């Protein structure tokens, strides 16, 4: 599959995957905040403002993460099965931790190891 980026404008694989790795953590944390903090506050304390604040923040982070994921897969920086796993993990609380670990391992596997001094 060819990329639509011009040669010089293509982000490096490690930079794009590192960005995605960080985004999976941030998005995962926002999902945890929504599900484990804001929703119980809404229903337990009858305070819906918590969800009205955290919900859109999580939504924006989710869309951003999925955009970076889509670019990573289309650009050939991440295999489709791994991309599907990252997508599915984004739907599950604490799935962002799994995605982050998967992407960090992918980065470690791709980057050359520096010689020990």
C-alpha cells in the first residue's frame, strides 16, 4: 500500500508509534476517569456536571487517538491486526495500558539497540 504523504513529509515510524503510544495512555486514562470517577459521581452524588466535563474531553481524546491510529495503519507503520487490537483495547477500561505496552514493544523491536559501554 502506498502512502499519500510526500517523501519528505512522512513521519518516521518510531515518531508516529511513540505518539500513538502516548495517546493510548492518555485516552485510556480519560476512559478510566469517566467510568470510575465521573459516572459514579453523577449517579451516586446526583452531580451530572462531572460527566458533562469529562465526557467530551474523553471523546476528543478518543477521536484524536483513532486518527493517529488510522494514519499509522494507512502509512504502514503498524500492522492491521495490531491496529485492530489497539482499537478494541480503546473500548475497554485499562485497555490503554495494554495498547501502550504493545506499542512500546513494537518500538523496542524496531529501533536498533545501542551497544553497551
